[in-house]
């Protein structure tokens, strides 16, 4: 079977594109989408309504700021206080540890990560398995957009090593010839909104860096393919 990216590797002379973890971008298709209870994994019967509500929240949001999740967790507990009698879990960490025990059976994990650009802590649920060829059918990004994202990551890594940052204007210029100007701009904005890219303004210019989800979910890719060692 032809590799999902093999044709673009030849056309654009890019290396290791087949190693890019498409499965991570596939998560973007479920962001902010309600999940029916029947689609939830069949976990340990000891998981209460609090566990399941918390898990659904983390699945439907790409990342969650630590204090915000604590606040929402407290609201969940107040809404399902009767469920506390069925579990020894009491704190957010307790509930996350129980969820991770169950998530490990489907190669997923809830992690806590500090984003070095803002020094804020975030929770995110990530897939721990290798690339899934079927993920390309679930992703909201086209083949060209994923290629474009890879090129942007490589350029951000290159400039970061030089103490510089990629401007939005330069990012748009770097788009593949198959992407129209408006499509490239739309793709970048979508990557920013979904946490794959991080945008800030400096010296009057919009600049891009690795987003919180990229830092959490694509950490191994950044290290092995781009030589980026995050803090």
C-alpha cells in the first residue's frame, strides 16, 4: 500500500515525512464535539459518573489549563456528589490517576505539561501508540495542509535555533503551491485555534511557535526529526 505521504516526499523532496504522526492531527476532528456515552471506551466498572464526565471533557477539548480544569472538576463533583460513595478518589489527581490506569489499556494517557512560552500548566489526553494509517481518514486537515504544517514546524525549529521566530507573513509565503493564499491563512488560523501553533505579537508582527498540543503530543517528533529539545 502506498504511504499516505510518499507522493509528496518525491514532489517536495522532504525527508521522513512518512514518520510524521498523522494520528495526532486526527484528534482535531473531535474537538468540541459532544460524545455519545455509547462511544466511550468500555473501562473498569469502578469508574463513576465523575470519572466519565471528566474523561469526556478531556476528550472533547484539545488541552485544558490546569486551574481551569480544577475549577470545572469542582463543578463536576458538586453535580455528582452522590458518586463519591462509590470511589475512594477525592482530588483531581486521584481521578486522573484512576483514568490513566484504564486509559493505559487503550494506549492513551492524561498528561500535565508546562508550556515554556507562557509558563502555564496544561492537561491533555494523548494517544501513546504508533502511527495509525487509518487516522488520515479522520483528520480535518488535507494531505497538503499536513505537509504545510510539517514545513512550518521545520522552519520554526530552524529559526528558534538561531534565536529568531517565524512571522505569519513568512509562514504564508512558505505555503505549498497547491494551497491558495486564503487557504494557507485559514489553515494557519485553524492550527492556532486547535493548539498546534502558538501565536503572539512582537515588534508589531504576528509570530508563530510550537503550540501547546505540538509540545505535548509531538514531542518525540520534534526531538527525533527536528532536533528540538523542549524544556
